[in-house]
């Protein structure tokens, strides 16, 4: 089994486990439901920023890899590759900031 399939399987198992814990927390329906709802807000905010940061890290790594491979194959193309790479990294980083914004919205609204 390839590494990407193992990671996807692990992520799916983790999400199912979180769902089971959420259902167990809300099962009694009493005063613990409010505490569980507050906990789910924290969990949602953590997942929002965690998934955003993970995806952006992968994207930035691939962008850097592509730029370095292009520069290593043709060092004269440095000036043509560097500026679009920096622009791409800034746009990728903005997605992480959107994830942080969503986490703040979940926590404080």
C-alpha cells in the first residue's frame, strides 16, 4: 500500500473516531451537551487551521520544488522563475490565513 493511501486511510479513521466521540458526547442531552458543544467549537477551530496549514505546507513545498528544479535545469531562467514563485507562495499562504479566519469565526461568533 502506498504512503498516500495509508495517510488517507489514517485520516478517514481519525474522522470516524471524532464522529463517534461527538455522538457519545451529545448522547445524554443534559447539561454536558453545552460543554460538549463548546468542545466541538474548539475542535472545529483546530481542524480548520490544521487542515489549512497542512494543505498550504504541501502546496508551498511543491511550488518550491518546481521552482528549484526549473532553476537547476536552466540557471539563466532564475529571474523569470523567482518572481512568479514568490507570487504563488503568497497566494498559497493567503489560504492559510483564510483557515485562521475561519477558526476565529468558529471560536468568537
